[in-house]
DNA sequence: TTGTATGCGTTATCAC
DNA sequence: GTGATAACGCATACAA
C-alpha cells in the first residue's frame, strides 16, 4: 500500500521467483527476457507498488538524471522564462532540475559550484556571476573535462572558452533598436548600459556604437551611462542624463530591470515615453504588456534560450564526443509606441 | 587535476594509512578521533581535492539533502518570491532544491509526485494544482506517513488534512481591503474571484462577503465574477462587470494576474483607477511599483511564506515526531491611490 | 581511538 | 534467457 511499502529489487525478485538481475532487466526493458517472465515480474512490481531507487541507480551507474541550473537573480523575470524553457525540455527526457541562486555573488557562486560536485549531476547550465573570477572559469572547465558538460547561458566568462554557449544576438538586437531611434530622427541617443564586465552589456553597447557610427552620428561618451543591472541604478543614470545641458531625446535601456528604473524616472518627472522622449528597452516585460503600457523592446525569447541550452546539454550527455557548440538566439524588435516622439528638441 | 581526480574514501584511507571508518569519522566530525589522525586525514583529503559522494552517502543514509518544490506556474511572480524564500533558508542548511512546474495540471502533478519517489527527497513543498484530485491528497499523505514530510503552501487540498500548511490570512486581508473600499463610500463593489475550487479564492470571497455584510451592504451575486487565475479571464470579467446596467464603482481583484487583466481593461476603456473607479488587488506586483503605477494591494510576503515553509519542513526532517503545524502569514494593506475615486455614481 | 565487516539498492560481468 | 556476484562509495554496528 502506497509509499510506506519500501520494496527493493531483491524483494521483488524473491516474490517473482527470479533473480535480481532479471528484475533489473525487466525494469530497464532489456529485450532478451522471456515474455512470461517479464509479465510475472511486472505484475509483482505493480502489486507491491515498487519504485526503483534513483539513488542506488545513480551510484551504480555513476551518473544521475539531475542537472544543476545556476542563475544570478531569482527576482528577475528573465530567468524564470529561462528556467521554464529548461524544465520543459528536461522533464520530457526525465531529467530533474536543481536550482541555485548566486545573487550575483562570485564567491557564493564558487561555493555552490563546489557543493554541486558532491552530487553527481549530469550537467550544468549557468548564467555566471563571476564572469571575471578565474575560479569560476576553472571549475567549470574542470567539470567539462571530467565528463560533466556545461553550457553557458546569456553570459560569456573568462576561462570558459571550451564551453558550449547559448547567447542572444545582443549586438544585432541593439543595433536594430538604435537604428530605429535614428530613423525616428534622433541624434542625441543615450544608452543605459549596465555592468561593464558582463558580455551582454558590452555587446549591446557595441551595437549601439555601430548604429551611430554607420549613420554618421558622433558618439558622445556623456550619453553612455554605466551602472549595474538593477532598476535603482538605472533611475539614477536617467536622472543624470536628463540633467545634461543637452539631454538625450531618446534612450536605449540595456535590460528589463533598467528599463523599469528609467521608465519610473520619466513618469515621475512627467516625461512621457512615446511623446516627450523616445525609448526602447532590451528584454520584454510581460507585466507592462498585460497592463497595456506600450514599451517598445528588443525581445529575445528567454524560454527559447532555456530550451536550446537544455538541448545542448542533452546532446553532450548522450554523446561524450559531441563537439563544442555555440548557439545564438535571434532577437526581435517589437515596436509598441514608446519609440515614437512628438518633437525632437535637437540642437 | 581538480575534479578529474575522482578519489573515493577508500583511496583516502589507504593514502592516510587508516581505515575507511576513520576517514568517514573525520568527514562527519566525530569527536573521538585522535587529533593527529584527523589532521593527517584532512591533509590527504585536501591534497587530493577529495569530495565525498552525496549519492553514496544518501544511499547509505537512506535520505538525501534535497527537497522538492512543486509549483503550478513559473510565470507568476508570486512564485518567484516563494522560491527565493525557500532557497534562502535551504542553502543555509545545505539543502538543495529541485524545482517542478505543474502548469496547473493535476495529471502532470501526479506524475511528478510519482517521479519524485524515485529520488529520496528529504521533503516536499507544494502549491498543489490538483486540489480536488484525490490522488494528489493520497500520494502526499503517503509521503508524509512514510517519513517524507510535506508542507502545503498557499493552497489547501482535499485529503491533505494531516499535512503542515503555510497560508496567507486570505480572509482577513480580503476583508480589510473591502472595508477600505466601503470606507471610501462605495456600495457597488465587485470581486473578481478566480477559480472557485482553490482555497485562497474561496477565502478571499469569504472576506469580501463578511465585509459587505458587516457593513450592511447587500451582497449581489452579479458583482461576483469567477474565472481562473489568469489575466485574460479577468479582463473578460471586468468587461462583463462594466456592461451591467449598474456597473460596480469599485473592484477587488483576487490575485496579481487578475489585477493586471482588470487594469488593462480599465486603461483600454479610459477608466482610470483611483479616479473613475476604485481598485484594490491581492498580491503586490513589483514591476508596477517600480514604474510608479500606484496600485493599492493586499500584500502578503511570499518570500516570508517561502522561508516559513522551508523552516517547517526542516523541523519535521530533523524531528520525526514534530507535531503537525499550521502557519498563517499576515497580510498588509498597502494603499497607493487606486483605492480612491473622484465621484461615485451610486444609485 | 581505530579497524573489520556488512548493508544500502542498483547495474554489469560473468558464467551457466 | 537466466542467475550469482562483484562493484558503486559511504555509514555504522561490533570488535579490538
């Protein structure tokens, strides 16, 4: 009856009048088991509500059906989309997902990565916090070299050159967005970029620079604001930008949280996006969408990224010789109105 | 070297010139190990970068340091906070967290709960989808009875009467909110309630009814709208409510997603919350907050709920005789403006 | 204080 | 086709 009955393979074997080896064969669907024997064993397993022990299987098999997912911020919706994509693919292949939150702390991340070693995970998916921390790159490479595949998601890291990656096409997405702003007639275009050391931040800035350059607009450093990935910092950046003698007439925000901070500053100061200023953000924000706030964004499907990442991991888990792979998920510019403006106070 | 060196306890024992038992004692900090021996063993472990196998430990110990967290919707921000609270407490106690998303599908939930049995999890935290599915209640009770504690979070379920629970004080929170609307002078107050079978929905409706009754306002069923927990449905509910010959002058929304749907309807139809209509939602929505949309809400700290839930689980895991416990997390009415109105078109 | 031997529940390698 | 039996890596009762 139910779970309480902790039957093991030995007990099933005894009851079915066969050996444990045979039971194991039935469990794992070996083809050379006599049909009658198979049925008899299956019947006993059913009757006793037998569930094999994954722990024992893992120990014997020297590999578990668990993957570790390490993310830097469990408050950011982007990562939930990512996790959703990951779990979606994982569950279909009967893999389970361990979640770890580093809170953008490289030290904590290192400890987590060490702790993960105890459990024999089949693979690791990580958006790293310690992108410049040599220990992070080293330990991840060690995993990879010892047969535990690793896929970097969203961020490159130093020392992780041998690892698989799933990234968004940040440069292109950014380029496209800024081009749109230029098309709207802007010249004083600012970017709120974020934490410099992160590769997506860097790449988005590159796209911004290329868009300006290719369109013959001089890049002015005062319009490039760095901060971290959080809304508060972005709010401050926006404040600084608007206090310039020639404030920008358009703003490109480097991620979802930063869009929110900037947006807040605008609202509080009666600067209406889509009218008084043009604005495009990176990463869609579902909630704004639902309430009908028309923020134009560069959307990258985080769910898609999660799926892709898990698929890459699976490929490596099933074929140890699988070659290194890099996937780039395309972005998509969604214009909802905030990229517009009434008049541009240029010059 | 690093990870590649898969040393085991036996190898360490050999190298340190002791038995495996002694090494095990050192690992687990037994006090009756001679200091010199301990040091020698530790040195060898260090040098060989030895990491004990959690799998083997779990098999021997017959219990793992992994807890399963089962939630119905990874897109709902409420669960982000919950998961964050859970992981925060879990990691301090060196527990790891397996995440499962049921997508509000009872069938899928049942399969997940069966799959979890394979792994020897130390406990289960669940916001159930199958609240009326007898299998859910049964399998969870079986877990509990066989020594794997279970804590229900946010939702009661049929057949789960023996389980620990962490709930918000939905009735009181709801009551308080509706009282505030009444204080604002409203009589035609609607509630967008959600999926009837869920206990929080039911309890919030109870609070709504009590508030009206105690204030001598007749309850009119046409002002009670049921749907599911999603924004789309809520949008439709709002539409229906506003098409009544005497539409409500105030609306209370049963959860965060539903607040968004209702809000959207209002915006689209130029009904401004806080001016043309009064509105209070259940569950805070951080994003709205950041962008400065002043939605008044009944806030319950989901992070707090997560922490409490994990703490309860730990108590049971450490003391098999711990008594059943029920925790109710208080709610807090946060007024930001949307509860106000300009004029009430009563009568 | 330390060592020996056995068990935990599987899988895998041999034989038969 | 099937059955013994040795791993897998660790914990622990019992001896010493």
